[in-house]
C-alpha cells in the first residue's frame, strides 16, 4: 500500500470537508510549504487588485507588509489544518480575522474583502495544480480531496472576517459620532479653532458659510436624530447642545421648508417642536453669539407667545437683553406694577390679567367679553388699577405698562419667587425642564 493511500486511510474524522474525505496529499502539503512566501506574495498582489487599497502592496508600504504577513499566516495555518485533517480553532480564526477589522478602518466595502478572499483561494488552488503537474505520482483523488477543506477554510475565515469587520465598523461609527458631537459642541460654544475645523473637514465634516442658526425646543437624542435626518437634504449640521437641538442650516434654506421636512419626518400636519430662527453667520467666530441669541429668543418666545411655533430672533431682539438682566428687569417691573402686584397678592384679584385684556383688546366691551365678566365689573377693576399704576390711556404709560406686563411674565418663568402664589414652571434657554 502506498504512503498516499495510507495517508488517506488514517485521516482524522471531524467536520464536513475533514471527516467524510481522506486527508490531503502530503506531497501537496510539502510542495506548498516550500513555496509559502511565493504563494503569500501572489495572494497579496491579487488581493490588492481586488480590494481598492489606499496603499499598494508592491511598493513595500507598511500596510502592504501587513497584508503580506496576513497572507503568509493564512497559508501556514491552512497547511497545518490540512496536515492534521482538522478545522480551524476559534483562536486561529480570531487571529486570522484581524485583517477584516484593519480593512474596516480604511473604508473598504465588505463585499470587496470577501471577493479578495475568494481570489486568494484561487491562488492556492493554482499552486495545488502546479504540484500535480510537477509530481505526476499524486493521485487524481488526492487533488479532489483538497477541494472540501480549502473551501471550508475559506467559509470559516469569511465568517470570522465579516464579524470582525462589522464590529470594527460599529466601533468606529460610535467613535466618529462622539468626535462629531464634541466638534459641533466646540463650534457652538466658540472653542473650536481653525485647525480643529480643518481636521473635521478631513473627516468629512465640511462647514461652508453662511449658515442660519436654528434652535429647536427638543432635548433628547431621538429628537436630535429625527431632526438631523429630516434636514439632511438641505445640508444642515445638527447636534444636541445644552438641552436643545441646535442646527447650522445653509443660508438659502427657507424656514417653511424646514417645518415641512419635520412634518414629513414625524408624519404630522404640524411641526412637532417650537423653534427659534437666529441670525445669519458668515464666519466661525460669529456662531457662539448667534447660538446664544437664538436660544434666548426661544426662551422668550415660549414664555410670551407659547401658541406660536416659530420665533424670529430679529423680531424679539428688544426682549433678549432682559433674559440676562433679571435684577434690572425686576426693578422695572416693581417700579411700573409694584402696587398692582401687591394688591393682586393680598386681595386675590386678577388685576394683571384684567390690564392685559384691556391693553390687548379694542375697547372695554371686547376686553370684558374676553375675560367673561360684566362691563361694570371691568370698569370697577380698571378704577382700582388706575389708582395703583396711573393712567393707562396715555400713550407713554400704555407702552410702559405693556412692557412691564411682559417683563413680569418673564420674571415669573425665569426667576419665580421663593414663596407666595405658584409661579409658571422654570424655563431655561432652549427648552423646558
């Protein structure tokens, strides 16, 4: 009995490709072991032709050397498995799958990597044919015997490489998201410098001014994702920033378009969130001030005009300074409405509500109807109000009282009193808490 036949008879029993067929010819194994470097080099060259690598393997680059070493390791492991008639172990597959993770970081598509491994299998098969040509004593059955283990080996490596590739891509995606969020936070906070912007551009985050600042009253990651997806078509940069969603929207984009995109994204007839439209910024240095202005406008709009969906920073500009000068605002309110507020607290009379109705309606009869009271009741209240705060019919006094009423509402929301009547809920710039 020849050594060839004996080798096939004593082959180990294992899985498909190893258990149901005889062992691979020792002559084929010895032939390939003598040519491991040649086989690995040819594999590396053919894989480089299949995979769009950033660096070639022929020029002796670091990455090329890494690919060549991986090919040499793969061939060596395969020959050991053939010799022992066994499948690859988990540890061996983990070792061989490292290249999948490495290629994932280069952005190479997974299908290109898997095609390259099939090409590598063909290179090995070509060398098996060369062994048969040089050694005619190899039986034909021995050649066919190598087919099963070869493609089993390829299948096992493909699964391991795919797993490593996908795990690496997911890890890279999370890291890129973290870096993007940090970069955007630095841009909005004014700590991003031009070098940081340049690095971000290299990673695919390009800022092309001018932008319009838009702040949306949404404060969770799911809202951020929805808004980012909806506004992606107009080229907006979106991030969750200090309890609100802030977006850099390209200047030509219309606010109505942004609202419609949100409606489509959430399947609603109305835009689901209130938003403040900030100023147009032409440089990176203008961004932080524009963000603050838009966030302040959102705060003021939610307090003074809660029924509206969009607030324009330009139209609310006179009120924005109040948000940052609560002491001065309190002095103005006390000076204009102090006696009225005190009487309202002690007598439980809706004097502010009455004054607001009179100032915002056309005539006392309309004001009485809006309050749901008799006209005589309204006249009685207005006499008390006039005694407390002066003539409300004078143009200057009327304007002063209108502003003081708005200022008192802001104070109730931004700096509620420690005791007394329950005030409006505390609102911070950019959203509710």
